[in-house]
C-alpha cells in the first residue's frame, strides 16, 4: 500500500470518449494501490462525482464538449481543494496546458500515456497532495461579525511562499506571478499578495502590465509607523484580485531600501514590509533575486514554503544543489522546499527523474513553451 494507513489512491477519470475511459481504467486496474472510484463523460459529471467521491487524483481530459477540462478543474478545486488534477492532452496544445496549470492542474500527460508514466504521475501528485494537506492550517470557526473570540487575534498572519533560485534566468518571476494568480483563483475567499523583493531590478510590474506610480520605496520613510492604510495606498491591484507590492521602478530608487532607512539594514526593512503584508493577506508570494544575502535569507527564514525553481540544464542544477547544501546548514527542513522544474521538454535535456535522483522530489513540472512565455512577458 502507498501509506502507513493502507489507504488506496482514489482516482476519478473524466473524459468524453468512452474508449479512453475504459483504457485508463484497465491500465489502473494493474496497480493494487489505486482504486478508480468513478468515470465521468463530461466536465459537469466530473464535478458531481468529485464532490461525491472526494478523489485524491483526477485524470481530466482537456478538450471536452460543453464544459472543457480547464473550467471543470477550476470548479472542482473550489469544491474539493485537496484533489490533484492531472490534465490529459494531445500534443501541440501548449496554450491549453499553460491555462490548465493556472486553473490548478498539478501535472499533464500526453494522450495516450504509457502505463508506467500514468502510475508514476498519479503517485507523485498524490504525494504532493498529502504534503499540501499537511501544510494547510486548521481553520478556526469564525467569530460573530464584529466580535473577536477571547484570546484570538482579529486576523491571523498569512503564509509566505518564497520563489527562489540561485541561478538567474530560470523563470522565478514568471512562476511567482502565475502562482499568485492561480492561488487567488483557486482558494475561494483568500486574499493573495505578491511582493517583489528583487528591489533593484524587479519585473513583477512589467509581467502583470501594472501602470503603478508607487512602490515599496515609498513606505520606507514611514517604516516605523506602518499600517494597512499606508500599505494599501501603495499596493498595485491586478485584475485577478492579486495585489502587488512592487519594487522601485529605477535601481537608484532602491537605495533607500538597501541602506535600511531608520531601521539601519536592508533585511530589517524587508522584514517590516513582509510582516505588514502578512497581516493583510492570507498568502504572500515573494519573488526574490538570485543570490543569498541578508535580504534573501530574511525572506527564506520567514517562508512557510520555498519554491526552488530549476531548469533542466547542468548549471541550474549545480546551483540548486549547492543551495540545498546551504539550506541544510541553515537547518531548513527539506519539507519546506518544493522543487519546481521549469522549461521541461521531454524530447531533449535532462529528464525530471534524473533531477530528482540528484536532488529532492519534484513537485511540479512546467513545459517548455518559449513563444507563450515571451508573449505573456511582453503583454502582461
């Protein structure tokens, strides 16, 4: 069995083609740890069965008549947020795959998948799901409106997700931006903030096409009297609902941050800004720069989760491995680090399985799609 409790992995198949559903069911029948709890022929039926059976993993066809797999995934994750969706797609649908990841899909497979590929993917996302559930804070019952329960803070500090790579150019900003938007869309009622801690050359404003006139530098003169009103006067809203605390628009304007203002150090300034963001948002996604200095360390120390981004090439892998050594020296739990491989091309480069052997398990893969990345960076 796959767990100490003897729990089977419950899988729901959603595909409008009966032959595909049957073939997937037959493949999965060879694994005693997997139980197919249902098979849906449409997105609407998939939503209904997901709510009924609460599957661990959902195999979702991306192209279905009526409600497609992307919309079905969005709706399912609102109702069953612990489900892990694996999108099934024919080759060449890279735009769909990008949209699927934004909708909350955890992995994708090209149809028809091999038996080994199917089983390993299901097991991998199932383990990812267990880690995610374990990290979810218990939600206390909300007190009556306008009343704070005795001994309870009016607002709990938000979680920090730091997106980091010791190697530049691997797509940290793209991952941070899309992660924040996906969390905002997936987590019903959540407040998601985005912070650009690449204080000299931050690109979040460009990536989101935000025409903002203010940045975190405007808060530094008031660093010892910060409140949420001041913060909200500087935050840049995005159409997704995410609000961003942007880096200064010009490198020289970051000097007020780097010199530490009245607090005397850059990391103290960043800590103060991050703590203020945590008081305002349930989740704060932080885009960091690519070296380990006091600013970066203060963010990584505060992070609930570190998303370590790597590309499938030797220089990026070498740098990431060195960072993992540093993380161990800093007594970071490896459970705190989520390894994400960006730019995966199954036709070439180092395989994800080889990266896992050299480092730690990979929690997500992002396919290589240079034209879409380029277009989204240019248009926001």
